[in-house]
């Protein structure tokens, strides 16, 4: 793994984490806290999508 792929992976992990924290701290997230696992799954999938797009833009292209 080279440095660019490492940075893409770390940015995907942190983007998923920040999306999750942002949703959970919002009013909607507090109201729907009983769906925490679905929110977490959606945040992880969004982070993976962001990482895939970054990988496509920076590495594959």
C-alpha cells in the first residue's frame, strides 16, 4: 500500500466517523437514537463510498 492509498483509507474512516457523530448529535439523531445501528451502518457505507470515490479520483484515474 502506498501513501496515497493509506491517506484515502484514513480519510474514508474519519469521514464515516464524522458523519455518524454529526447525525447522532443532531436533533433528528437524538429523536431516532433507537435506530443507532442503522445510522451507524449508513455512516460506514457513506464513508466507504467517499473512500471509493477518492480512490477512483486519485489512484485509478
